[in-house]
C-alpha cells in the first residue's frame, strides 16, 4: 500500500531529533509539503508562534522527546527532573494542538499524529517521570481524539519502543553485548525497528485511510508490550 499526501501540508517539530529526521524525509517522499522546525518549544509562546508561522496545516506530527532519566529511582528523582519530562513532552503537545485545532475544525478536516512511547503501556523500573509524561500524552490523545472526531479531525498516538534512532539508541549502545542481550530477551521480534517502518505507520495515520481511527494508542514495539 502506497500512501500519498500530495497537496497536504505537514508540520514536524523537533525535526533534528528523535523521529524528526526520518519523519520529515518520509513525509516529503509521500508528497507532503513539510515544515520542519527545531526550535525550543518550552519557551513561552513558542508553540503558538510556530503554528502561526507555518500557516495552513493539514497534518501535525507531534514529535516530542526528552530525557528519560533512566536508572533513577523515584526516591532520587528531583523536582526539576520530574518537571523537565512534562515541560518537554506534555505541555508542548497541548499548546501545539490548541494552536492548530481552530483551523482544522473550521475546515472540518485534519490529522494529528503523536510519536509517543510504549512505556505508557508497560511498567518499567526507574523511569517513573518519563513514563508518567508519556502516559499523560496517551491520556490527552484519547480525550482529545473523541472530542474532535465528529468535526473531522483524527488524533492518534504511536506508542513506540525499540525503534532505531540516535536519541535513545545511539550506534555505540547498539553494539554492546548488554544491549544485544536485552534486545533478544525483551523484544519478541528480536531486532530494532527501522525508522522508515515507524514513519510508514505515521503516514498511514496522516492519510484518509485512517479516518476510522479515533484517539488510539497504537503499540509499535516488536511485541514488547504483547
């Protein structure tokens, strides 16, 4: 199945990190007019300004990643670390959606796709702040999805893990024996996903072929949460 997004305009934030580069490339290949931006969305007013500068938008790809403070027990987690997870991954999601929704609702059409995390679906030790923020994203998508569905706007989230990207799985980590053992033990498919596989799902969610998907949290993790 080939997805084409010709004539549609997509905004991808954090374009140089996490799923940003692969998403920008994939959406351009599918024919979309891509606005790729890498500004700091924790700055006051930045989300509203970004959407205003982008103009007409048919698709919002909420690519939001932040530190996971892996290995930090909840008893050692500082207030600043906790706040950082929400300031980088949760608050910008709402601000971006709030800014882009009026034009989508007015046209009666729009797609919002969130690159989230499967840690929202499965407990993981020593990543409580990150998991809480990713779970907040999922809860927001469920609620917003049903809120705007009848107006023709689809909001869905890809709950991913074990997807090859330099933010979470740098090449030097992938080659270690410890990582390879964890990969084989925890992921039924036994490998990392390629970014283009993840982007293929995002392209489907951005197309009219996904119109019946509303507020869904779609696991993309090689069976990790199965």
